[in-house]
């Protein structure tokens, strides 16, 4: 087996499938499919990738991408504070409000941007704070476990970054008192993180049993977000039970997503895995490798166990050929990422979710 070596990370492809509205949702092979339009989901994740890229390059074209993605998110927010998701090519949203997962993912991206307050311009950061402030009243109502997990991660960045919670004002218009500067209430956010995390923990306790250490009766998409969120929450609240649940569930997920040959094999989206049944073998999705990598990087820190770094590295190598096909998913000509592994081989489309996932995984692993 030959694992591809990425000598120079190529960011051109993500720029190529982004226009002045946002990043396109799908492509036909490598050409943007305008008929499928855009989603807030993809533009939020693209914001994370662009912030990571800007932290290494600090070039104006990457900052332009950041502005484009935040502008999309701003336009997606409705008057109640929720985010719409699907937009057609005519720039018309196709729904009044997006899914709960969309709300959580968008909060994740906005919180991640604010975690880079020393890097990004004040006007960008203030826009992120404004958007979070508008959506914050809706977050506790999220019923989807994954939506809650995405939200926990986004909110955690606010607590971990001292400057994230206050507006930045240019001199001489800065407020004169700390009270006037206060924007996002720290105590409220910590309480909200704990509430959602405890709810997730309780769901896990009710559902686990008979060697099934999981939150639900199935392993589907975005699985690693659940233990990752509890790792974040436990680090903020010092709740030992949250940390224990995070470790137990993450270890269970690892046991279900690595082949005996040692490579990462995410749960197939064509059927998933039901309790007490075998996992669907295909389709393997690039986003799963990225999110598992991020969860394991967090576990190495919170659990103080470097073994999780080795697991994260295997998730990254999945993109480069250490996978069930022993074929790289990265197009050497363009740097694009194929849309996944099917029973018949690679999915040769190269959509936004795929390149965003690989970009995040690569930049995190290489600290670029």
C-alpha cells in the first residue's frame, strides 16, 4: 500500500468552487453544479477551513473567502435568529429555517472564528458576535443530539478565548466601562453548555448496555461529534461523569470504525449500523474522517493520552490511501477531494463538503 504524500497543500480548488455568494454545495466531477445551489452548512464549515488557512497564510484572498462565508451566514439568519440552510442559484432561500443540525454547525463555525480573535479583523469578529447573540435564545431548545453537540463545541470556544465575548471598538469610540463592553454573558453560556451536555450524558446512560456504549440505537453520521462535545464540556465544567462518558463512547466508536488491518473505515452511509447488527460497508464519507480526527485530537489533550494522536493520524491517512480501497481520495492535479468510497470505487465528484473536510484535517494535522 502506498500512502500519498502531500508536498504542498493546494487551496485553489476551494476558491474555484466559491463565487461571490458562497461555496457551491455540489460539483459534477470538479465543476460547480449550479442547479444544486448553496447551503449554510457548507459555508459554515468552509469558514472554519478558511480561518485555519488564513492562520497560516494571512493573505488577502483567504481573508476575502472568510468575508464571503460570513456574509452568507449573515444573510442566512432570519429575523427570529435561526439560520436557513438551502439556497438556490438565484440566491433565494428555499425554507424559513434550516435543520437543527444546521443551527448547531453554524454556531460551531462562528465560535471557531471568534477563537481566533487575535488573527481576524474586528469587523469580522463583531459580526460573528452579533450572529451568535441573535441565535443564542434558540440553542437550548435543540433536540437533536448532534445539533446540541455542534452547539457545545461552538460555545466552548467562546469560554476558552478571553476576548471572544466582547465587542471590539476602534478608538475613540470604545466603551468606558467593563459593563458596557459586555456582550455575550459568560455565566449564561457555561450554564447552557452544561445543560446540553448533561442532557446528552443522560441519553447515553439510558441507552447503553449489552456492549453497546452509545447514545442511540444506531451509528449514523457525525458520530464523533457526540464524544467530542462531552470532552469540551467536561473540560469547562470539571464534570467527571461527562469525561467518563466521552471516553467510553469515543473508545466504542473507535472499536467500530477501524478495520483489523489498522486503517480507518467510517460507518457506511448506505445503511449505517443498527444496534446488534453489522455496519454498512459503504459509502465512506470524507467528513467522517475529519470529525473523528478532531475528536481524537481533543481526547489526547483532555484525557492526557497521546494514543489518540495516533488514531487521529490514521484518520488523516484515510484521505491519502490508507483505507479500504488503498487509493488516495486527493486529486493530485487540483488538490480536490473525491466525494467518498463506494462499493465500486471512488465517487469521482468533488463537492464542497469533501474538500472542506480534507482542508480542515490537513491544516489541523500540519498546524499550517
